[in-house]
């Protein structure tokens, strides 16, 4: 079970950056800087959400799940679909639920390249 200290909330940072973008103090090219790996992961492993991109307000955001754990070996840090995480297999082999020591989520807009951890 996760405690409150184990969860990082980026909502204040997100609001401050978006306020600066919409007021014109920061350009969209400065904040729309998703890595090529995240954009590729969103295309192949991402799941569409109902949340709109806060920069363009047209495109829906895509949620990407990253898995971490010592038992995963070379598969740690890779993007996975939620269906793969719910099953007991990862990379073609049977894995216990305890193998996933942590799960990280990232939201990205596939059109504007805006991202938030």
C-alpha cells in the first residue's frame, strides 16, 4: 500500500506552466517537448483518455504506463499496456505481481508533444 509521501503530485507545476503558456510568457515550443521515446510509446502502448490536451485543447491525452522491478531484468523501464500489466505475463514469461515494484504513468499529447509525468 502506498503512503501519501510515495506519490508525487505535479498539479501545481502543471497549472503554473499552463498559466504562463496561455498568458504568452512561455511559448508552446518550450513546453511541448516530449521525448521521441515517449511519443513512440504513446503510439504503440498508450491508452487514450477523455482528458483534453491543456495546450491545444483539441487533442485527447494519451496515458503511458512504465513498469519497474528487479525481477523484470531487461524489461524494467519499458512501456506496457494496462492489459499486459493486469495479466500475469510480461515479455512472454510468467511473472508474479510482486515483480512490479513500481509503476510510473506519463500523459502526452500525440499532436502537440506536450507531456507531464
